[in-house]
C-alpha cells in the first residue's frame, strides 16, 4: 500500500489481521532469535504498523501490540520465567500509544502462567483485574483450586475431608464474583482461540459453583451467556435443565427455555413453557406476548385471538397490539387486510411513522411475488417486530 493511501475500515482491519497473522507465523518460527533482542523486534512492529497503517486508531493499534506480546509469551520456552515476561510487558508498554495500558498485558501474562501451571504467579498477575471481566475471576478461582488439589494429596486417608485454605480461597473468589457481578466478555483480548485450559477453567469453576452455592442464580446466568456466545448447545441445555429444576418459577430461565424451544422448532415445548410462565407470573405481559409470538410463527389463528384478548385485558398498549395485528396479516399473506390496516395505523399514530414507513417497504417485498425476496423480508419484519415488542413491554435480558 502506498503511504497516505486511504482504506475503508473493513479493508483496513482485514489487512491489519493479515499483518498480525504473518507476524504470528514469524514469531512461531524465530522465537529464540526474537527473544535475544526484544527492543529491536518491537521497533520492527512499530515501523510495520506506522508505515502500513498511518491512520490506525489508538485502540486497534494497542490491541495489536497486546496480541503480539501474548504470542511471544505463548511461543517462547522462556516465558515461564517471570523476568522474561516482565521484559515482554515493558517493551510492549513502550510500544503502545496509550502508555497506561499495562493492565491487559498483566492479564495476558497471567494467562500464560496459568497455562504453564504456575498458578500462584498467575494469581499475582491477575490481581483484582477480575472486576473488569468476570472470566478473570473464574481463572483466579481455578488457580486456587488447582493449588488446592496439590494440597489435598497430603490428606491422610480415612480422615474426614475438609476444604483447606486454598479451596476456601477459590470459593471466596467465586462468592466475590457473585456479589459484584462484573461484566463478562468485556475484554476482547481474552478471546484467545483454541485455548482449552481457559475453557476448562471456566466450566470447571461453573460446575463447582453450582455444587458449592446451588442457590446462587448468577453463576447459571453467566454460564448460559457463555454457552450462547460460543454456540455450545450441550452446556446451554445442561445449565437450563439445572436452572428450571431448581428455580422453576424464575422468569429469566423460563425465557431462555422458551427461546431454546423456538430455536429447535419445538412448538409444543414452547407452548408448554408459555403455560408455565403464565401460571407462575399471571400478572406479567411477557408470557402473553410469547403466546402471541408463537401463534404468529405457527399460523394459529384461534390461539392468536385468544392471546390477543389476554394481552388487551392485561393492558398491552393498543398501538403495540395493532402492530402485532399487522404482523398477523403479513405472516399469513393477507395483502388487502395488511394494506388497509397499515394505512389506518399511519393515520392514527403519527408518532410511529418512523417505524411504519420501513414496515411498509417490507410489506411491499413480502407481497412482491418473488419467493426469495418475500422470505427474507418476512424474516426481517418479524425480527424487527419482535425486538420492538420486547422493548415496549420491557423484557429484560
């Protein structure tokens, strides 16, 4: 690329990624040579970035440096030496644009040490950074637990087992996580692919937390969030089974169960969850809306009318009900009814024009006669209506 040439963001970040992969390959091949002169290598990194991407934003620039630093730790046999890790961190900090960015490097160093089995050193590096991202808290608990396993080998057979100091520290760390409930997936630098120990550490601590603190809902919610993000259906089903058995009337878990049934195209199962929701939360609009949503997806006219009546009784806003009626006409291919209904809504709800006009264009696509176009428009329409309805009735994530 010619210096000064402007790139679109998509092309720029794609080329940044290509450069990163090239450097990873170089690090893996020439690690001993790089280790001998880290300042020269980081100088080369800075030169490569500045020449190829002179207008790169500071965040992407510094994240690039973090990734290079972690790759050096991962590739080098010397990275079990704390002094060597400190050298990598200090060179990386000097290479960053924001000189305050040492926290992420400390966390990455902790991950390397955890992978190397140096659990106490890893805990020291992780420090209290778990408040930035819950995953770090689980890694700290895991390190304590692994140290506790070593301690338990000294346990005399025949004596009653009692958790030792290190296992108690693991439990204490988990309790602190549940008390503060920090964000998870907050630090993108922790999204390191193909790291089996990080996966094992997280899930082992989730399993332990359910055994040690079975009444604490937060651990289940965090586990489900990770399972969904990773598309790990097995873990998601496992956690939901535990949650719905122990907390059978918890609306958030019932909502997850409903969504899982929908994803599996299990209409009967979803209807059963709706019934359970209504039994335990008779005053809530949420299960009634889910009944409407299910009837829209399943072409159930009588069930739609029934749930619509319940929604009206429970105070669902009339404009939302009429939007759902529009959905009923569109999803069933009733063009004349949809056209008249949409026109009447535009006359009645001027404040909704910002939303009704895009829906009108989608309706035109749905009734265009082009099967592929109509299918795509229906999906966009339904997803949009579902999102709008959930926001209106304050469905909580």
